[in-house]
């Protein structure tokens, strides 16, 4: 077969796409199997569970003491105690023992006066069946314990066994075949990282989707990776649907490129139901029916793959085995900044969330569908409806929580400028204080000050140069936070300079060389301290932004600037020495600057902030900072008045 470019069918909304999927496979349930109760946790009953034993199946003592016929105790009192003879009208029992014949009550051992081996005395009567678990008290044989469709949990397992049910009929776990496709893919256990060639990608989607299959009660197998060959992919799908698999997921090849084969494969074997859904990420998801089984074309970008699976494949797997929908914890959050969104598409936005002064504040993470770290770093996901063009600052939105609310509420929210030492600080705090987290979002120093002013964070990292006198940070705090009580603490002194390729092949010595040698530059975003520093240096040299090729191209972190240089996308970028050193790049110093923490006064004496400050002041933290290179700790932890 020859390859040709696909054309999307009419894209569907999430709701319509799901309805098509649900209607097509409404009668598709997995077969029934009989398994032991001890292996049935999480499974769904395919037949009612009816007790065959009563529980208890005998009258049992509920207390340690003596079993008696209650009528023999009538009339006993403090003034007229009764004498009983063990073995004749009283019988020693322990909790759970079968009641002796002709007894119907237990007197607790605490209420028995032992006279001697042959005589005991009681000073109060008992009534019939007192302290006795009567036969069938919990379960009576023939009782319906659970109807069909009931999901078995740990408690249900105990009830089933107590009722004499040792094997149950349940719906089988669906089997999913995951087929990773793409000529660029390499298997993680078959590659040495240092030998990974440009254009090669470590295949991770099948591992992620396999884990999601498990989360949805399914079993999975991963097919060997297939290159972009339509005949091989067609053959693999055909064998899977004709075999024991209940679902097939083709990873990659669902878009509209000339080597995206999911659609022609499904169309040649069966029917394409949906190609394209109005959502971001995950738009290219493809759904089809082959031999009455669902076959998905899952986008190759990691976040797109996850969103597509969670919206469609996962819920269908649960429905096929009668599992209830996943219970999702959500909470209302306020947005730290205005967010623009594209009309006509539901967007799943990954956010960091922290509790600040009783409000849950959400900060947007990068939107790239290829960045799986936007999910690993996220505390929640906000769905922006397709009929909304954007969400304003402080607007309340519902967020699906990816971490427990208790953990989010015990998280320090730091925003502002990026610095590598923040990751060290978060890790160092967790070494001795497991319950405390730190959520940092990188919006630049000015963005950090605005977040402080809006009380959208606990603290902010800033490094803002005052061109008038060469000082850092204080003049900006006075200007932008005149009515906001804050405290200022130095975190580190650090070297800012030009990050250039290893060996400095173009002989860069100064910022002037950016113009003179017509070099490609990678900048930091507007409002960042590094951008302000760069603009100041340009002005001092009599240069303007138009003199710098790439001035308008920016990144949000020092590490992103360093990666841009490493990849050859830029010849130089302004950033910290630690970022250059981390990627084995060369560095040309420009300035030593103060990177400080602005802390809202109202939070300064709270336990978590004090733990942070105590951690900053430790020799262990300072030692780790110095090991990064390009940092000074002579003022670390000192408050600046």
C-alpha cells in the first residue's frame, strides 16, 4: 500500500463522540468467569451472591465468662447473691465459643465472684440471649448478600466468605493490546542514552497507557514496536481483534500526516466512528469498530495520549466489565492569572494549585501536548469549555484534583523568577518534613511581585536590577507593593552571564558580540529579571532590541535557555551559570546578582514558612547550592531590611 495524507472527518464534541462510542458498544460486555473470592477484590458480580451458610452458624458467646440458662440467675442481687456450680448450671466460655447445650446467656467474667474451683457467685441476673451472638445474627442462609452488578471490595470479601460463598461469577477483565507505531521510536531497555541519535524518541506511551488500563480494571499486552508500515500495522490489528483481545490501541498515526496510518488501517478492516474531537490536547483521537471490537487511534504526543485514553478508552473499559465510573475529586480554584483559550475546543489545562489564605490558587503550566511533565508537576486539571474564549484572573473554576486536597493545602506556593536552587530547597525540606510540599511556577520576577500584591502566593522569587543605582529588588518592592507588608530574605547570590556552546566555537566574549557577529540569541520572557538585566545592558552599550537577532524569542526558565543553546537553536542566551554547568555548556560571566525571596508578612511566622527559612539556613542546603556552581551563599537566609 502507498501512503497518502489523511483528511479529518468532521470533528465531534467530547459529548457526541462519547455517545457514538457508547451507543456502538452498548451491548459489548466481557464474558463471565468464576474465580475465588480471595482474588475478586474490585471485580463486578455477574450473578447474585446468595449465602449458603448462616453466620454465625451456631449460638456463640460474645464475651468471656460463664454460660448459663438465664432463668437460673433470676433473683440474684447484692443482698441475695446466687451460687452456681461450674459444669452443672454454669460453663466457662471464651468469646466466640459455641454455647453449651441448654444455655442462653453469658455472664461476663468481671461480674463473676469465684468462691473456689467448684463454686461461683453472681450478684445480678441476666436476661435470655444477653452477651450471645445468636445463630444467623449476621447472615441467614439463603440471604441475598449482593445483587449482580455489585463491585466487590475488602468488606464484601469477608461477607461472602462468612456466608459460605468461596467462588463468585464476575465479568472478566478486558484485555487490551497496545501497539506503539513510529519509525522514530526506540525501546527504553534497548538503548543507551548517550547513543540516542537526533530524531529518535524513547517509547514511553505504551507503559503509561498500560498503567491506565490497570487503573480501569483491564489487562494489557504491549505489541513489539512497529515502524510506519501500513501492512504490518493492519496485520497486527487484524490478528488482535480476531483473537482474545477486547480492545486495541494504536499509538501514533492518528493525525493527518502522510505516514499516519491508524485511519486507513481501521477503515480497511472495519468502520471509522470518530476521527477528531474538539478538545485540546487529544484532538486527533480516532475511534473505530473492527469485528465488533473497539479500536482506538491514540495520538503520539504523551499528554494527548493520556487525555484521549482517559476521556474515551478508559470509561469504555469500565463499562465493558460493569465497573462504576471513576470517582473524581474536584474543588473550586481561583486563577492566578488571566488565561486565553481557543473557541470551539474544550481545553484540558494543567495547573499547579496551592492554598493561600483559605483560597485555592491555580497557576497555569505549559500547554504543550508533548510535555508529560506538565502532568507530573500538575496538582489539577481545569476544563475550559469550548464556548469560552478565556478565563479572567481570580475567576472561580472547578479543577479535577490529581493530588489529595490535604496535600495541596499543606503546600507552599512560590511564584516569580525561576532558579535551580528552588528544586534543591523543595527536596531538602522534604527530607525532614514529609508533609510539606512546595509548588513553584515561573512567571518572571515582575509576575511574582504581582502575585504577591494579589495574595496569590505565599512568597515570590525575584532578582530585579535597579538601573539607577545598581541595587536589587528593594526599589521594586517600594514601587509595586507600597501597601503590602512583606519581608525580604536572600536565597542566593548567583552569576548571570552568556550561556554558549561547549568550547565556545564562535569565540563569544561579550554582549556586543551578539550584534557584531550576528549571533542567534534566546531571550527570557518580558517581566523576568533576566530580561530586565539584558535590556539594561543593551542600553548601557547603546544597543536596541532590533540589533539582536532572536530578541523576540523567549523561554521561561534558565534551563530552557540552556537547552536552546545545547540544541543549536541559539548561539547564546543570558542565564545563570548553574544552568550552563548542568548541561556542560560554556559560560561568560556578566554580573553577580541577588536572588531574594519576597514573603508576605501575614505568612512569615507560619510553621511552613519557618521550616523553609530554617532549611535555607542549614549548612546542608548551602553545600548542595555551592555544588551546582555559580552561586554564593554568604548572605543566604539573611533578612534584608
